[in-house]
C-alpha cells in the first residue's frame, strides 16, 4: 500500500517521505525499471538512424544527455522514496509527462522519425491507462496532443517553405483519434481494476466467513463438533509432548426437551444462545475451547488445567447460570445444567476420556441434575458398582415432568405483500434497443463493434482526405483498400447485431477484426507511401483496440502476425519499390514501429491477463459465496436444510396459502430412543443414524417436499399439496417414510440398531402463524409417543 504524507494544514509537503517508504520504493523502482527498457529502445533507434546517416549527431547527443540526466534524477527520487505531489506518490505521472516531452523533442529534431515518433505517445498513455486517475490521464492526453501541435506550428512559422505540414496534421488528427479510444478504454480498464480490488476484498471476507461457518455452530456461535474433534486431537498430541494436564467436560442442559415442548422452539433457541454467551464469558480467550456437541450438549476443553481447577471453573459457570434471570425469556423459566468432568491421561485415547466424561455426566443426572461430577470422584450417596450405575442411568432417562408453563404468545401471520406494479414499456422501442439489441450478450459487445466501425470510418476519411483535396488520381489498389475498409466497417456489426456470434467464445470477433485491419493497413503501408505515418498510427490504434477484447494467447498472436505482415510488406517494397525510396529510412520506420507494436502487444497481454484473472476470481468468489450460503442454510452433519432456512420457507408457504389457497402441512419427526443409541453405541453410531435417516428421507420424499434438521434428533418436513385433502395425503407420505426407515440399517458398525420414529402432522389453517402450526405438530408428535411410538398422528 502507499500512503500520502500530510502536513498540519492538510496539504502535502514536497519531498516528504512516506511512512511506508520501503513498499513505495519497491513499487516505484519496479515501474521505473520497466519504463527504462522503453527509453533504451528509443535511444537505440535514434542512434541507429543517426549512424545510418538519417540524423544529426549533436542532436542525438543532446537528446541522450537530456534523457540520462532526467532518468538519473527519477532514480534518485525513487531510491529515496519521496513524492513531488500527493496525487503522484510513485512519480508515475511525472515520468509519463517526461516521456511525452521526450517524444515531442525527438519529433521536432529528427526528420526521419517523424512518421513513428508519435507512436510512442500511444505506448506511454496505454502503459498507465489503469494506474493513473482519470484526471491525470486526461492531462497526459492533452499534453501529448499539445506538444506535437506546437512543434508543427513552430515549424510552419519558422520554415514556411517546409513541405509535409498536411501529412503532419493528418498524423496528429489520427493520434487524437487514438487518444480518444484510449480514454474510452481507460474507463473500462479502471473498472476492471476496481472490480479486481473489490473482488479480492470480498473474496477475503467470504473466505473468512466460510472458515468461521465451517468451524462454528450457526445457532450459538460456538465451535461445532467437527472442529472440536480437530482441537481434541491437537491438544492430545501436545499433552503427549509437553506432559501438561488436560481436562474435558460434557455439559447438558437439564430438561431441555421440556423447554422446547412447553415454551416453543424459539425460546429453546434463545436458551441455547444465552447459555453459550454465559459459557464464553466464563471461559474467555482462545486456550479453553467450548463446542456445541449435540442438541443441548456442550463439550468444554481445558488444556493445561488441573482437575481441581477444571471442576472449579465449571462450578463458576453453574453459578453464572443460576444467577441469570431466565424469566425474561419466558415467564417461570429456570435453566440448569449437569456436567461430567474428566482428566485425560496420556496413555488413554480421547474416545475413552469422552466416554468417562459422559459417565460422569449421567451420574450427575442420576443424582438429581444441576450438579458437577468428576469422573472417579464419587459422592457418598452415588452408585459405586456397575449394576447400580446402570440403574441410575435408567432412572435418568425416565421422563421428568415439569410444571406446565404459560404458552408462548403467537406472532401475527405474515401479511401479503402488494403485487409489483406492471412495468411500463414505451410505445416505440428505444433507439438504443434498435442499435444494440435486446439480448444481453449482444448488448455487451455491440459498443466495441461500433467503436471498431468508427475506426474504419477514420481510415476511410484519411484516404479520402489525402486524395480529394490534392486532386490526385487514385490507383486501383487504393480502391481495394477502400473496399476492404468498408467491409470491416459494416460486416462485423451486422454479424454481432444479428446474434450470430453471441455464443462464440469471441462474440465481438475481436481477433478477426485485428487481423483484417492489420492486413489492410500493412498493404496500405506499401502501396500508399504518402500515408505511411497515418498507416502506422492506425496500426497502433488497432493494437490498442484489442486491449479489452482479446484473450491472453490471442494478444500475442495478433501482435506477432501484424508485425510479421508489416516486415514482409516493407521487405517487398524495398526489393521491388521505386529507386528513389531510401531503404534505410524504411528499415528505421519498421524497426521503430515493430518496437511500438510489440510493447502495445505486451500491454494488451497484461490487460487481457488481468481480465482473465478477474473473471476466474469472480467464478471462485461465486463458488465461495455459494458454499457460504450452503453453510448458512445447511446442517453440517446431515446436509439437510437447517432451522433458519425452514423458518423462511414456512413463512413463504404461509403467504402463498393466503394468496392462492394452496394447502400444505408440516410433519415434526422425532427418532425414537435416540439418546439410548448415543449412550450405548457411541456418538459415531448416532451420527451415522442421523446421516442415514437424512439420505433415506431424501430418497423417499417427493422433490417438492422440504426437510430440515429441526433439532438434535428432530426433523421437520414441509409437505406442499395442491389437492383438497393435504392433511391425509401428508400423513400418508410420512407413514410411507416411516415404513421405509424401519426397513433400513443405517450403521454397518452396529447392525443391531433399528431406527423408528414418531411424527406429528399438522395441516396449515389460513391465517395461522408458523409457531402455532409447529406447536400443533409438536402436540401431535407427543400424542404419537404417548401411544407407543413408531407411529404418525394427524393433529386435530
């Protein structure tokens, strides 16, 4: 980055050293070394022409000394890392103005370079087309036109007998056309550069967001289970290396199922979020790690913490939970948690330690909940033998009834949004639609085609302007050139406007245009000697035109072919041209023009590479954004939609029901005895069961049905139905899913595990809110559980 030093009055002192001088020097020196090669080429051509007898030695020495002294001055300034103006921190504008002045000086002093000197102005402007601000680009363009105009005016005033002033004005006019094209392209180049910077910043934000979403639980903001498994593995290896103590604790919110049942899932979500905030406040920093391990289960990792300190820390969290006013979320609500703490031993694996912490957690539940139990540290009234421990676990799994709480107040249904106003179209198509078309792909490339037609019109105008005023008789070859230019002016826009090229990889047919124009201009260089300066200007303009349309490989193809055609035509003219032609002058012109065209080719390649990179990064950004969206609306374990997405889907479906009357129903599904699967077979089997159920549901439900993971082992299904009996149809669909699931075995490691579920189906009533609808489905679900599980019940 570069910074502009400011003085107290808000201005910038001349020669002030920037704070990040080292970065500034590197950037400035890199640009200086690149432009140094162009100056070396200019000096080589000047001295080559001088030694060939086409220039004056004292003038060449003067220009060389002027160039060397100025370049040394720039080198010293850049080496020190200073600025001359706040708008030019790396002296880019200053060097561009010097280069323009140098070209004007060569143009004035060397007659043999008159046709090619102005070509370098195009190179100078094209090099900084993306780097300089728009105001500085316009100043440089004005300066590059003003200096040659002054040279022409002074020569005409001091030496009126000098011939060729008309050709010089014609070249200057074409230079003005080239500069106008460059200004037009500079806006697009800056937009590409700006989009590049914006995409990089957005990509950085998206990647950071994707990383956070990939390691964080969407509801609580804590680490998710996948990331915590990685942290556990890291801390286990560190303990084996350093020998420091390592403790883990499993925390489970007491009676959380009853909170969801009596207060509603939104209150349950609020409880989980607030509990996570209290836990984060109790364990700040990055050393201790807290993760949401399951639905209402949390895993706490405490590295470098002795067992006594770990127990005390969990007790402090318990006191904080006791001290929080949970009644502000729902009247009469009280939240407690049970915890099991275990010290990880280096000779044990982490799975055994987690199992021991889980046993301690269930001991805490068996002793009455709302307590912290350390593995291996039994209370005096706790169970001591395995049979008593199993009995305690069975008692803890029994449903504990809590007093009924007041129902959660219902939110009003979503109101219908007013229909959008119809778009008013004009009675007659606009002129832009007639010229550019209405197809998006055609409209994107038509401006470049119209610009190419304007350039052909300029070529035709130059030919006619040179022939008509002088009363010259046109050779048949000139008429061929005019026909070639007319074809290039008319045919490409018609092809593009018709949509014929819209699906091509190069819809603007830029490469054929460049090659076609280059072929005509190189032929014109040989057969119309009096227009050579104008022809070379148009060749440089053609290469500039390819800046915003050619692909990286095409730029070098176009540049190489045009330079080769120019060299061939020059060689043919030297061999078979008239005797009065000076071959050394032609060699000098072609050498200078080839250098300019190749430098423009490199600039075009850089522009094209930047566009390709921006396009590639745009695709990568789109993929990253899509992944972020998937992470935001998908459950990371099962791949199903999460609750946030389903909430929005239900609201949309309610609004659609109010508008069109299309009925739908929801089914709340709860896997039977899932807690027992986790406890007896392990969490890995429980995860396999959840993943298998998700796959079975996707296979059995219709494409229009939407299923999400609503809680730990709870799933919610949205069943749209256009018929008159959506309730019975939805009940039949869920019952088919129940039979399909009962016939599956989801975990190969535990083939004895058979999964069943209970479900409550509720038909949406007009005007009913989402929370009320889900509450009725939840009530039907508990009716199914009360009737013996493994069944579906339709809510009244």
